[in-house]
């Protein structure tokens, strides 16, 4: 197995990858070619098939394929110039090689989430969290296995629960340090802010946007789930429901980032900052992880628009 993170410009490879995306395109001169996104558990890479002939056998998105290719560098990004493709046969690859997984123990993460549920002083919020995270086996299974994003951050199995716990811990840390913050409301919102991603993103190894995910988005689907569960709890205060849903609707912080409304309560504002903080720090961490361990300067990062230095002391 030749993992994507280990590929070097100029080398020739013959190995198996998951084809996550396949597009038939045309060059400016009108010549047909294929654009592919290939993946394994270490990442993704763009592949191009410039010559379509008998060496390019039939395959589709979602198939495991065996390729013969050269690794090229274009605009400081590696990509594959592919000469041969065929579908992989059973026994030719190990599925575990194509499923990126959190390094943390998801069972420990789940226990920490349940501890937060048990810590709620507000009985209505406790009942809501119990209904979603403890009593709903379908939600629990998806929560522990889905990624937090398709590619930006925590894009691996277990990434959603890892990111969710991180955000909840940040919020719980900040809650007692500022006036006017309702800790139970804030931590509940943190635990629920990305729950809609269990519907927005598909299972591994695909880990792509579902049809409803593309049409509705995780914010809408998360609010729908929470609203439906609140309706089952007798006497749930309308004001508390509105404040909680506001946190979920505004947690991206800005309209241009996908939130339909800006944070207007201190809990909603803290949540949006905690969410952004964990996502951005994880992106920084993932950049450093992929860089050579002995390098001080680790290259330009397009997401941050800057070169990044490792703090080697």
C-alpha cells in the first residue's frame, strides 16, 4: 500500500485507491479527459486521465480502483497523471486502509458526552440531551462514526464526536469566566451544534454530502431534529427553546459562512467562537502533521493564506 501522504513528485506508482469522484471534462481544445478524486485513510489527491483508451477500464465513483500513474506537482500541489485503471478485485485491498479514523477512543468520548448530559442542572435540557445522545441508538451510532466535515477539519471516522466534545469543553471552560452566561444552555448548544451532520454526510468510506445534506445543510437538519425532540418533552419552555435554537442557527458566526442569523446572545457568540477555534486549530495541527517532522518552515497553507512554522525548540 502506497499511502497518499507519502507520495513524492516524480515517482511512478501502481496501487489501489478509492475513487471518491469521477468527472468527464474537456480541455480548451475540446479533448475529453477524466478528473478524479482518489482517497485512502491518509488523505485525498487529484488524478487526471488525459488519454482515454483500452487501458482505462470501466469504473464509477465509489469504486476501489487499481491505477498505474506518475506523481506530478502542479501549483505546489501533488496530483496523479494516470495511464491505466481497472476495478480492484476482492482481496486486493484492505478496507481499513481507506477509512481515516480518529486517534482517540470514541467510547471515551461518548462517556465524556454522557457526563456532560448528567451534569445539566436544567431538567428540560437534560431530558433533551438524554433523548438524543443516550436513548436514540441510531443517532448515537452515527454520532460516533461520522466525520465533522468532508475535507476541512476532523474529516475522519469519529471526527464529529471528537470535534463536538472539544467545542463543549471549550464552552464549559469559558462559561464561568464571564458574566451573564448560562452554562447549561451553552454546553447543550455545543453538544448539539453539529448534530445535523449525521444526516448531511454519508458513511465511510464515501464520506460525502448526502442529497438532503446538499439541499438542506446540517444547520437546518440539526434544528429540525432538536425541534422534534423538544416537542416530545412536556412543558419545555418556549423561551428556552428559542434561545437554544438561536445558538444552533447562528453557530457559524457569519452570514457568509452559512448561518442564517448572526449570534445575538452571549451563549451563541461563545459557541461560534469555540466552534471556529477548534476547527482552525485542527486545520493547523493537520498541516503540521503532514509536514516533514524535521522541517521548521512547513510550507504555504492555502486555507490560512500563509506559510506555517513549526515551533521546534
